[in-house]
């Protein structure tokens, strides 16, 4: 995994330097689940209680809002990927300030 973490760190740094604006939209649950789980069942929408789901877009990648987010990728230029955790088919990317 160390090679993969280093590769992710490089890509993370590139995206941060590009200063890509993020987007925030509110979608009905059915639309969010249909659109975001088209290719794979990556998101568990059962954790969301509201009928409307906040959708955050970063570098043309959409996902349900997980809490804190930034206005631009440049806001994370002092951050980096610190590790990966894989458990039961779920991959979590750890990140933090350098």
C-alpha cells in the first residue's frame, strides 16, 4: 500500500493546486441514489434521514455530503493523504495537514 498512498498524495497535491471550485446541491433521495450508485453501489443512502440529500461536487466527482467541505480544492493545499484502510470491501482514505 505505501506505493498507492504516495500516488494518491501526488494526485491530491495536483488537484489542490488546480484550485477547482466545489459545488453543493440538494437532490431528492431517489435521484441521488440513482445517479450516484449508477456504476457501483458505493453509497449507503440509509444513513440519511432527510428526503433531500446534499450533494457535493469536487473535480467533477459527485458524492453525498459527509460533513465539512471546502469552497475550492486550493483550500486543502496544506493537506495530504496519510493512509488507507480497507475493511469488508470499504476503502477509507485518511488525510490530514502536513
